[in-house]
């Protein structure tokens, strides 16, 4: 019996995107493909992670001095044009006494998430961790007075999830940076020139030292598995700066994984690299899913559950659990990871709408998780009725629209197969036969076991 992969070889016209080629920890010692694959393995198998945007911006929650802002919650300092010292006063009101990292980790794990990425410092420069570099941190500046990352990193470790941190290169609080006066004066957008951020050139080296000190604290104190950089778009940050920072963090922790926002590789919100050789280990599409799989490219779509990353009290535009599960399936079918965001409240609680969705995703994943975790991209183009993923000698057909005639057509090139069954009913074999038009026809029961997506497994005898 030939291996399933040879049985199911289908040439599909894919637009080969730029390949994200690994950048080594040391310029003179390129990482081998085998070493890179070993470093990326847990991340590729994970397929699904939790993004957490949390910080002082949760206090105004999208509203400031009686005005509500339509933009993303964590940009309130920009949208409300709040001077940095006035914004820093929010720290006095940040007291998440109901913070329960064990509960967050439990929710993530039961949802099938294998890693958690939390903002250690967003663009506002406020640090959620115990840092010696600035008093502008949760331990020194808030009534809460305790490190937020430490208990979360410990809860992740206990539960077997990877703890990861987001870190913004852009820092609106740091004295080295400012808004371009012309950009500010002429700002037509709601951000008052933020996004056109400048640095006092003579202070850039000092700021990079500041970042490296904080990154060393993050790596040595919390042992993150991924460093998720962001805020790299301003002109004063270069690809060489990114390569230097990439090598620096990998010199501290050689097996750490770093996204492509450490440098200047990404093409805007599409998130994939403009070409080869840019720093970073994976592409970062934001609020979108690539149209097709991208052979040879590691990528992760980061997306929100409503319309904001940081908590907003009046953003109730929640995606349904069905949409969130089908996004996960679509992304996995293309060989990517899904980084799904939650925005905690200033109390330390997660909005009930988020908890409900995580629990709903968990109910689907409890039955069907094996069709996501550890899978590779579909060997076929996406069918109209759903998606495919694959793992070893199995093809998983995630059926969104149950076929009215009860026949599911799979374009397998050979008809030799072991068996077919529903993940929701593993012990009942389904009838499989060669389809007149080629491929296989699997005879399904009358009703779909799950209205979100029902998974049919086509299992080929291992070679
Ligand atoms: O400006 C940030 C934004 O606040 C948020 O953190 C997203 C999440 O990927 N990244 C930037 C926008 O691309």
C-alpha cells in the first residue's frame, strides 16, 4: 500500500508566496533546515493559540472624557490625543483584583489552544511585568502592585501550554520617541499623527539598550516560547535593527520563536514577507486569512472576537462561535495557525461573551480536535462544502454543508483505502466506493452530527 501522501498527491496551482526563510541566531552560523524544523515543530503542531491584549487602556475601555471612540481600544491614547503624563494617571485606576490566570489558562486549554501570547508592553509603553528599567509598570505604578506575567507563565507551565509574550518596539511613553509635529498638525486621521512616530536620533541607541534590557528580563524571568514583536512600522526602525534584535533574543534563548514583525519584512496587514531573507520565523496576517495555503511558509493569522484587541465596554460586535470554529478550520486547512484574541476587563475578568465563545469552541474541539492539532495543509483545493486537513495516513474532511444526497466526493487519486468514519462516531464505518467521475464517494448518514462542522475521516492503511 503506498503511503497516503503518495495516494493523495494532487498538484494544485498555488501562488507561491515569499518564503519566510529562517534568520539565524548568529550571522556566521546559518540555522540548518533540520534545526529550524525542530525549533518550529511544537508551534506548527499547535495550530491554535490565545492572544491577550491587556493594559491601562482597559480602564477607559474605549471612552475618554465622555467621548466614545470607534477605533481599537488599545489605541485610546492616540484617538483621544491624551498627553503621555495624563495617560499615565490611568495606572492609579488599574487594579485587577479579580485576575485569575489559572481560569484563563483553563479556558484556553479546554478551547484547544496550545499557547498564550500576552502583551508585556504595548505601544503605550506600560509594562505588565516587574521590570527594573522603568517605574511605569504594574508593580510600581498601580494599586494592584503585583507582576501579572509571572502567575500566567506558571499557570501555563502547569497546564502544559506554551507561555509567549507580545512586545511593542513602538513606545509612546519613552522619552526618546515623539509624534512628528507636521504629521500631528496635518493629521487627517483619528490618531493625531500617531503612526507617524519619530525618535530623537541621538537617543535611538539608548532606547535599543532599554528594549534589550527589558527583553532579557522577559526571557530570564518568564521563559517565553515565542516573542511576538509589533510596532515595527515607523521609519526609524530598520531591517538591520530587526535582524540585530532577532539575533539578540535568540542568543539569550536559542529555541525561542520570533515573528516577522521584529524587522521590516511584513507587507502591512497581509502580514507575509515581501521576499526572502527578512528576520523572523513566521508571517503575521492580521484580521485576515490568506486565500490559499502557502507551501514552505509558516504563518499565523491573528484575529479578534469582536472589533477590538484591547477591551472596549461598548464593542458588542462579537463573531459567532460558528464563525470562530470555521476560521480555525479554514486556517488549519491552509497550514497556518490561528491566534484568537481576548481583551480582559480592568477588573481582571474576561467578558462573558468571550467565555461563552471559548467554551463553545471547546465543545467542538473536544470531539474534533485531532482534525486540527498536528495537521498539515489540505492536499486538495478547498471544496465548496467545507475544508480538508491531513495528518499521517488520514484525510479529515470538515463538512460545513452536509450533502443533500448523502454522498461526499473526495478527489483521492486512488481508491485503495482502509476505512472512513465520522469523528463524532468513530466506531461506525461509512461505505466508500469509487465515484463514477473519479475519486471516492463516501456515503454519509442522513443528518450532520454538528451544524458548525462535521468531520469525516478517510483513513488509508499506513505503508
Ligand atoms: O497597533 C497594533 C494593534 O494595537 C494590535 O496590537 C495589533 C495586533 O496584531 N497589532 C498592531 C496593528 O497592526
